[in-house]
């Protein structure tokens, strides 16, 4: 039994540790490339399937070529159609001649049982302990990653679909681009949150669980607005239904709280140059707005002092 797993950004080494602890013969694909994404797109042959399904399928094909007999795929376990992607991907792989089984892995309390179902020969207690170790490692890794800086730089919050946010190959390294442009970035959408997630304020704007990460996009846009961030970037794959559903709500929050929200939609045809230009213009606008507000605040302080002295 050889277990393959799609590449998943900063979490890939942690998945390797999990496989080693469970004594799996784990096959991890390299970071996705244009070629692997094209292969996944061709195998699904469906334009209206979102980019994460195509990217992960491309990684699965590479794992099968390296001898994988079983594959694991993340399951959203909500209303998002991502929970069905493992079925479509298994069908596509078998059509290509690979005799493989794709195992869905939910995020949450059901995760240990789903991991155990991949290989029931592993004692369940060992799987449970491996899961606890994995959570600890994930938490430590996330603390090293995207965190806000307490300084005068432009502060941008990130919301949207989890895989598109966390896999640089899917979002064209958007977060690093933002950081290189001198802005500070914060992201709440990570695996730790989705293992014990809560919806919070989103039901004030949308009284229903949307599925995917739509409720979180509402909640965290509100959070960034209340914390006086300079702007929010909404990242989603085309044609993500949960994120498309909440898009007009995020626009309403933007107007209500006067916080700019920019939407970035990714697919196989997303152009690098156009993305860079949009990010650069957005950060430049936020920077000018921030400096203007800072100047107005200083003038008001001076006026207040004059009134007190008088």
C-alpha cells in the first residue's frame, strides 16, 4: 500500500511526518507546476470545476505515476461541492487507467477516524496520538507564517477559499507579492481554525451556513474592519459558489465600515502581470489613504492643543 497526497503549501512537510509516524509508504507530489495543473484540468475536462480540484488532481496523477495505490483528499464536509471532488477525481484517475482508491479526509473531530479508514491495520490509538501531534505541529507552523506586524505599514486582511489562499501555486504567490510591496498581511484561514471552527458574526449578515468558507469570509472581513485594518483581499477560485454567494455581502460590509475590499479570482488563465498590477495599485491607494488619515489626525491633535492652551 502506497499512499499519495496532493501538495498543500506549508502543511506538506507535516503530512509527511504523519505518514512516517503511521509507517505509511507516503508519496508526496512536488509543488504544482503549470504542466501538472494542465494535466489535472484535462483529466477533469470540466471548465466549471474550480481550480483547487484541477490542481490537486494534477498532483494525484503525479503520485499515481510514482506508484501510489491509495490517495487522500481533503473533504470540506459542508455544503461546498469540494466534498464531492474526491469522487470525481477517483473516476478521472480510473479512466486514465490507474487502479487507485481516493479516501476523503474531513477536518474536525472526524479526522482521526478518516485517517484510520485509509489503513485499518494501524491501531486506532496510534492514529489518535498521531492526530494530536499533527495539530501541535500545525499550530507551531502557523504561528511562524502570515502574521500582522505592529508598525506603520499598510495592514491587509486575507479572506476566501482555504486551498486557494494557502497554496502559492494556486494564488500565484499573492501573499509574498503583497509582503514584497511593503504591506503587512494577516490570514485567519488555516487548518487549525477549521478543526474547531465557529461562525460568530456572519449570521448577522447571512442567517444560514453557506458552506465552504463563505461564513468565515464574512466573519473575518468584519473582524478586519473592526480592528481598523487598511484593506481586505478576497481570494477565491473561479467559479466558487460559496465565495460568489458572499461577495455582495462583503461589498456591503466594505461600504458600511469604509474598508476597501478587493476581489481576486483565480483560474488556469490568471495572468501574472495583471495580478501584480492590481495588487500594486490597491496597496498604493491604501498607503495614500493611510498617510492622509494620519496627517488629518495630527492636525486635529494640534488644534486640540491650541484650544486647551487658549
